[in-house]
C-alpha cells in the first residue's frame, strides 16, 4: 500500500531564516506530487505541483520554491521566511491516471516568529 | 465569484440527525468531484468520490448535478465522530484540484 511521509511535523522559525520541508511517497512510482498551504481557519492553497522528476509548476508567486530530485521525493524550500509563511503545509500524491484522488501526508505546522 | 463555494456553516446538529452540505462550482469544464473530511489540525482525508449517477457509502450519499454545477453530501444518523470540516473538491484537468473553503460540522451528544 502507498504511504506518504512529511517531516518535520512542527517547526518554529525566525523571520528571515531558511526553510526545507521534505515529503516522500512509498509504494507507488511516478506519482503526481503537490504542495499546499493552509493558513489558520482558511482553505487549501495550491503552491506547487510536479508530474515528474525535475518538473515543477508554480501556482502562486511567492518566496517559496520546490524541487523534485527523485521520483518519490518532493521538497519545499525558502531562502528567507516571512511572517506570512506561517501555516499548515501539506504534501499530497496522486496516481498518474487522470482524475485520480489525491492523498495527503500528515502535514508540517510552521510558525514564523 | 469563487471557483468552489460551500455552505458557510458551522452546522451544529444532535446525534442521529440528518445533515446536508451543498457545494457549487463555477467552471463548467470541471470533470471530477470529491468530498474530503478534515479533522482539527489534521490532513484532509478522502471521504468519497462523486459520480454522475450519485453514490452512497453507508450513511453518506453524494449527488452531482452537472447542469446546475452543484454537488451535495448527505449524512444520515450523524455520529459524534462525524464532527469535522467537510471539503468539496473539483478538478478541471485531473491535476488541478480546487478545494472549497469547507463546512464545519459539530455533532452534539
């Protein structure tokens, strides 16, 4: 069966510090991968998605970036965090077949102080 | 107009009640539809896909009306464990998932 891991689970960082969040998927190959952010009390905002190694699509201009160095690894980064980057970051995977459901990892709760 | 809109909620219902959530979407090219539930401070989890003919899974029934661009979720015989936020999700091109803002449900003893 497929599983998706994210770490760390929680993170408290000062403004201006760098960020690296990691997501890995097991039990499937060539998944579509997604990064979402959910601000407190708000809906999910799609940040990036990837259909393959090295292929990244950005949905929202911001100070975040994403990379997919391996088939089942997706990384979210920032060189300098802003207060507005605080939120719940969720990674999701989807099978390659069109219109499949997405399945989410447990998320990383980021607080920028 | 937002791409996906849901009942604002919250819904507070007693155990055993029947509750219905509504969702409308703006893009007529939308192709797949889902309901997810999200518990407080947890990740969303797939509740059910929504098919054109409607579908049922135990106490949960989902309906789709493409002509009206409307999706619904009916929960019968509510349980305390049904308390969560319910997210309506619409996809346009398979990879493009659009989430509604969610409707919060509290089932009261």
